[in-house]
């Protein structure tokens, strides 16, 4: 049943939140599949066909996590046609791997873009962060009279924490770098954010981590610098088996629940803005939902840019004409740890 508290019949909109603008920032530097193959000791054709990576983006010297979010935010503000001073709240929905440890990136972004009225906080749900941040923003906006315009800013460069020669994290070979941002406005009248769904499983919490640099292994030793990258702790085969058993059902659960709470069903989905993962998994999700490849965008030219994938996919979908007025979009992703997330949007 449709969520009657925020919208009713087709086109008859009550109190709601709309997407006013989207911004994407991609670094200048790219790593092609042949280089990934060389460093990972995996054949290039496997990198392209199985892992689904023709190239991915790497940060340059200027591309700090906050800088990439700042550039994406500037584009999102321009796309929305607003002034930075209209922003009431800025939510950092980017990576934890920021310019400095224990540091609020959102306030830096707010200052640099001229959002001088905005208050800010940082939040994290790994690669599910964009959907979580949108849902948090929606909740705040619909319960407070003084928050009408929200900017969600994200920079991501967890590629720094990936060792391509580490065999236990080959499933993370696609991770790259970039920024994304979205402007949300109360009662915009278009691009309406409907309902979200989330699923968490903490049994994976310590299976894949950066084992040094945190409070569990402090103080750091000189040798820890060479260990500062993600790896699977314990039995990699068992981890892969457990994740395979859980992740596909949880993807479908959050997608189906999100569209159902929004008043739709899977057959109403027009476009799936899904994270980058291996090629076979991408097409298996489309097939299960009864969607064609033309109803999504496979990010093989970009790799996985964390919580930025969904907004990048929407931008590409709009540019290619796959997303039109009236399209029902489902944004979907999963964050290491693990959390699965989906948000439904009615575009136009």
C-alpha cells in the first residue's frame, strides 16, 4: 500500500522531498584493466569479463576525500539552480577514509562551498551511505520547519586501502575514487524520494577489515604502514560462501520492500541505479527483477566508487535517455560489514 503520509495518487503530491540537483566528480587519472591485471596477477580478460572493469578512476595529488566532495557539491548546487546559502544542513555521506583521522569532512565542505548557514554532521554506512543519508535527510526535513534544503556530499578514495596483490580481497579490485553530491528540497514537486529499506548483518563485522590503525591494534608500529590495507581475516573461502548465501537474498529483500512501501512492485521499476560489482551478479539481479540491460547502467568504465555509484548511475541514465519523466528508479547498494540499502525515487 502506498505511503499516504507523504504522497497519494499519481501526481497528487503532499508533503514530500525532491531531488533538485546531482553532481559527480571524477579524477583525471585512470587505471586500465591491463594494469589491474599486472598488479593482481589475474589475466586481463578475466578482469574485464568476470570482474567487469575496463578501467577505474584513481585520485591525483589534489584529490583528497573532501576535495572530490567539494567539486561534486559545486556541480550539484549548479544543477539545482540554488545559492549555497540556501542550504540548511549538509550531511557528509562519504567515506571514513578522509583527509585526517577523527575529522568532520562535512564542515570543511560547507565552508569551502559557501554554505555558511548550514550545520553539518558526518555519517557512515560504507557503500550504503548514500541511501541512508537520503533517508536521514528526508526524516529530518519532514519533522523540522527550519530544514528545507539539504546537501549530501560524498568523497571516496578507499582505493588507497586496496592492495591489488592481496588475494583475499580480489572482490574489491574494482574500487576507485570520486565524488558525488545531491541537493534535496522540501516540497520540490518533482523527482520525489519515496521509501527506503535497509538490512544489516553484523556477523560479517570483522571478516574484512584494515587490521591496523584502529583502537584494537594501537599504538601503531613502524611495520604497520605496510599492512594498512583491507584483507579478509580468517578463512576466505568460508567468508565468500557465507556472503554469497546472504547477499543476493538481502539485495532482493531491500529492493522489493523499498518499492512496496513506495506503492509499487518490482514490475514497476523502470531503472535500477545499482552499485558496480562483478558482471554476472549485475545481470543476475536484472534477470531476477525482470529488467533488461537497458534499464540500468553497468559501470565498467568507472569501477566501484563506493556510495557514489547510485548517483553516477542516475546521471548516466539521464544522459543516455534511459531515465525519463515518470520513471520509477531504485537506488541500491551494499556496504562492507554488511548493510544492504535501497531507495525508490519517482523521477520527473
